[in-house]
C-alpha cells in the first residue's frame, strides 16, 4: 500500500480476495475524508436496543489512552487509515478507527486517511472485532459485547436457534473455530459473551476489577431479578463475591432457592483463610510471559493452557 493518499474516493472495481488481512485489496485506495463526513457505526440490527451503544468499544475523552492518541496524532498525524463504509443516508460509517477519528477531532485536524469498503452488517462486525482483538487495553465489558456481536453474526448466518447449540451445520463455523480465529478458546468466547447478561451495575464492577472474571461468569447465569438480590447483598455485606460464593449463588438460583436472606447470608460469610487459597502474584508469573503481556492477557493464557491440560487428562482417562 502506497503512503500517498487521494482527497476523494475513486470508483471501486470488483473486490479481490485478500491473502494478507492487514493489507487492502489492490482496488482499494487510502483517501482523505473530512472528519465531518465520518460517524460512528450505527450498530448491528440484532443487538439494537440490547447493547448499550452502537458499537462495543468505548471512546472516552477522559481515558488517558485517548489523550495519548490525540497527542500522537497532533504530532505526526494518523498513520493507520480507518476502515469505513458508505452510509446510504450520507457520509460514512466508521467500522475500525473510532478512537483515531476522535483523536483527530481533539487534535483539531480537518480530515483523516480512510479506506472505503462496501460491507454488509455481518462483514462490518467481523472487521470491527478482528481489528480490535489484539488491543491490550480493552475492558471486559467491551470484549464481552464484541464477542457477543461476533456470535450474533454467526447465529444470523447459520440460522442457529441458540448460541451454544451442539448441532451446527458444517457450512457454518462453530464457536470453537470462531474463538480460534480470535486467538482464544470457544469456552473463553462464550464466557465473555455471557457477561453481557449482567446488569450494568455488575458489569461496571467487573470493568473496575472489583469482581473477578471467574465469579462474574457464574453471576451471569442469574436472572435480572436475582442479580438485583446480589447487588443488595454486596451493599449489605460490603464484600465482593469470591468464585466459591458466586458458585453457591448460582446453585441456589438453579434450585429456585435464591432469596434476599440467602444472598445476604452467602455474601456475609467470612472468606477462607489465605492458607486455603492458591495465590499467583504477578511477580511469580512475569518470568513465564513476554514483557508486553498485561495481567488480563496472562490470565487468559493460563486459562487456555489449563483447558488444554484438562481435555488431555479427560482423553487419557477415557482410554
């Protein structure tokens, strides 16, 4: 791809196959588009009214990383073009590059480089998720809604009746295959997507790292009314749920026995002593991972390795 850009989009020819995802097809060019003609993705139809915003990745001016992006853009411009698609109502929808767009606005630039690509809603979601999958600063809630969107696309394309159906047509990819394309397991994909079932107040606590991911996965199985009971119990006990407590709350829910009294009782219990817990600190783990790995990336890698180890043991026991 040339470093030169044009100021207006040219008519596109027939789209060619991409052998390298990072490079645009030969018939695509980088053009400069006025910032005023660019607007946020309008959302995936199946999740409109369900997902808090039109796209999963938050763009916040008070985010330190947003300020860093704006400063870099002001100093040297936008190096990586955004990916946009024409909007029938005028202008262009941003598929990948929302933060670069906002950074350009904060840097008071008039335009930014972009690649214009005709895409269906499903293609747009896949491009959006794939473009952000390697980011290290993605919040659990952002990752959850991104993966939920990705599963919804497969559900729509495969006409599946649910997100975890074991009977999937060979024509469509399984959740495990989708997860593999994202660099995660199918279980991790489904677990993250399940977080979208949490009440916003609970999901916010996950983003703030007050509730760990493993307990959050358990709480996601509760009904919205039961999650309200959990919020009440958290306020009552001034505690956050451990994995054991979250599992007990889930079990009580499955038995139809989760009440105000029981949820408060579970959350008010004194936690087990430190001697009964396995604690792996960052200092202990850092020597096994690249320096660029964040705690979240390390946790995800450990879970993947443990899942592979568990499956290997199960296969060995079945022999």
